[in-house]
C-alpha cells in the first residue's frame, strides 16, 4: 500500500511548512548578522575618514602656509537631513584672526563659509569680505531619529558614546592621558550610544541649541589648536555602533593631541 502524504486543510504538506519555517529562520539569522556588523563597519569607516581629513588639513596647512580648520557640526534643523554629522576642511587666512572667545558663539544660520568670512582680494580686484574656502568634506552616516521611531528605514547604526561611559578605557596612554575625557552634556544612559554629537565630543559647543559644532585649527608650522570648548590639550570623539546587537562592541576614540596634532585611534 503506497505511503500517504498527510496534508493540511489548505493543501500545504507538513514538509513544505517545515521548509518554509526553516527558510524564515535563516532570513532572521541573516538579518541579525547584518545588524550585528553594519554599525561596526560604519563606525570604522567614520573614524578612518575623519582621521584622514584631519591629517590632510595638517599637511595642507604646512604646504599652503595658511591656517586650515576641521569643522565638525550637526545641524538638527537641516530640512533634508536633520542631524546628519558633517566634517569640513576649511582654509582661512588670519585676515583678521577670529578671537578665541568668538569661536564659542559662531552664528551658523547663513552657513559656515559665511560665518568664517575674512578680508581678501576678490576676482575683480576689489578688497572686501570673502567667504572661507571649504576644501574637502566628509558626511557621516548618522541619522537623527524622531521620538517614537525605533529604527527608520534609513537608520545609520552609528552613534556617539558618552565620554563618561564605563565602556571607555581610562586613562589613555601618555601623552594622550592629558586629554580630558568628559563632555558638558550627558546622555540619559552613559553606556548606550546616542545620536547627539555633544555627548561624545570633548571640544564641541552648542550656543544655538540646534547645531553643535567643534573646531580644530592647523597652523602653518604643523601645530594644532583646539578652538572650541575647554579641552586645550587635545580633542576626542567617541564613536560606537548604535544597534542593540552591537552594544558589546568596543567604541573607538578618535584622538588628536595639541599642539603636536598627532591623530591616534584608541
């Protein structure tokens, strides 16, 4: 007597159902695997790109004989990509020099080149105000999430870890141990990455309340100065994946010392 195949009432065999469940389990596993490593990959890419831009600014300041700046900012009110972190390399001669106190309260409402205007010779030969010159830029894969949205389709999986977190190994090795590892803003949970640049940047300020920023200056002699905040001995930005699956991944601290301008990742 031939074997009889047992079917469910809708015409699906038990074997077919088990196969479908197996495929679904594989897809879920692959999805978790992707989330597990997407944030880590974006963290590594962000650290590499920003470190490379810092080194380029230092070399370009020496070769051009003019100060160059690394300007990192996070415009929350941007109409197309609110909260996306941008890093600019800007060339600006000291004509005139911007007083240190003024760097803490820049008006960025019209744009960064406009905020950093200097006096120069225009193409028509006249002398007057000119916008600062952005020479290169990096946009980090950060996306600000609206309250109530857990992970939008364009989520970045990249965040910033509070410098007071116990996940950060302290102190840093000398001579970087002199660099302050604290910020003026604390995240609700010190050990969970946030999307606010301020929690993970020791030299960033936010005078407008809607666009935190930080500025590093590279001089023509190769030295570096921290222009914003109170961390005169060097700057630190703590990057970390923002997914639940990667909360055990060690953060990366992008560190630059002053006045040497040495860039090291811990």
